[in-house]
C-alpha cells in the first residue's frame, strides 16, 4: 500500500513562497507580509518574477498563469492561488466559494 504525499497547508505554501522570494529576489522576509503587493512592497523585477514562477512550478509540480499572478499582485492572494492549484488544479481563483 502506497502512502499519498501530504498536501501542504496554505500556511506551509505561504512560508515556502516567502522563502523562495527571499532566495530568488533578495526580498527581506519581514517585507513579505500577507498584504504586501508584488509591485510596491516586494518590488520584484520581471526576471526574478520569472525565476520565482519556474521555482514554484518545479517545487509543487503545477502550472501557474504568470499573468494571473501579476493581476493578483498581493502576496496573500498569490499564496491562495498557488495553494488552490496544488489542491484542485483550478488555482482557487476560477471557482468562487458559494
């Protein structure tokens, strides 16, 4: 009997995304808050953003929409999107809770 790999919690995804942003873009961890925006507080360059996208896709074996990530802009919203992609493949964005 094979054990299924545990799905990471939203909090675990958030922590890992913050670490990836820190490692790839040099963003101080204390600057990466739930409400921080990618274009203002975090200020990621497009090359670093592309590297982050690739790292997320490789880390979680998912595909993410870079345009949607830019549109979401907020770190918390991006973490929710990535977590949703991990859980059910729709990013938690297309299906709004009832």
